[in-house]
């Protein structure tokens, strides 16, 4: 006599197929993407079906499960942070605060201005006497790409300088300035006031803006970073911080999705 087959469907003490998969094989990809704000679950399914999502370098298919702790997930080539507990802060660093996690001299640090948990680290650095926008995060992949010179992420500064730069000086800044460690790449430069220059660079040399202005005869009196890639916030007061929005995190990811060529000179 043939054995009877139990009816399908979950019963008391059983785990559904999806729950079991979530427990043992990771979570469904569309669920992970929706949770971090890529879109609704249906939208994420459409992105997967269109071949726009990759997991660890391979084009994902519907039904794919991932481990958010270890998977590298990209949307249109832009890495998306999906590991639980990721945070991304934007800080308006005041003058006199150092860009380190700890300072032997006892000076205030940028890490001391944001929540202590989870532990975060500054993305790049600003000199103690430079003010303005700074990112802090525990997202290692995004930090690597934002700070790696090959990605050329733009940083915009407003510098109050000694004297009144001429058009010829602005042209020097745009074409590149000879420094002791070699010529700088072309930059964007504009005069906002007789002694105030807006300078946009995509390199990350030590004290670069100050050295560029010094080299063309106009030492910096005050320096403020006003933009990092697509991120700017004129309403953020000095010493204040906020979390980046999902759209801002995605915008940063898009900027570092591919290694760009140097931006055109304005």
C-alpha cells in the first residue's frame, strides 16, 4: 500500500520555504534592496529582472538569496551598502576640531561630535584649521571608493584669501599649479568676492587648496569645504551633524560606480 503524502503547506512547528531560506541561505535579494531604500519590493524585482543588479560581480536573477553581511551588491554598477547597522553621517566641522578618532594632545575630535555607537570613522580628512563638510561612516566599501584617488570625487571649497586674485590667477588655478610634489590637476575656480575664491578639486593631497593659493600669491585666511561629490548642505550649522538620506547615499554610490576621467576645466 502506498504511503499517504501529507498535504502541502506550513503546519505547527514547521518553517515555510522562504523563512527556511532566509534562515539558512540568506535573505531574498529584493527584500534586502527594499529595506535599504532602493525602492519598493516590486520595483526591486523589476530591477533584478532587467539585469541591473549584480551580486559579487554576477548579474542577479529573481529568487537570488544573499547574505547582507558579506555580499557586494551593485545597482547599475554602483555599490549599495546593505550590511545591517551601516550609518552615514554628514558633519559640519568647526575650526579647531581634528579629523581623528583620538588625539594625543587632547583636542576635540570629529568622532566626538557624532554618536559613539556604532563606531564610525571620517572619510578622508580636513585640517584642524579648515571648516566644513565631512562624512563619517562605518561603510568600508564606500569609504574606500570615496577616498581612492582613481575615482576623482570632487570637493568644493570656499577660500578667503589675502589680496584680490586676478583673472590671470584664476586661470593658473584652473590649469594647474606647480607644487613641490608636482603639478596639480586642472581645477574649477571662480571669484565670489574680491578676496573669496570658490575652488573645486578632485585630488586629495595634503593641504592642497592652501598650497595652491599660496603658490599663486594669495595665502588662505579661512577655508571652508562646502561640497563632497553630490553632497552639500548650507543649513547645517558648525558643529552639527545629520544622517545622510537614502537618496544621498545612493548618489554617492553612483559617483564612485566607475573610475572617471578628470573633470573638464570650468
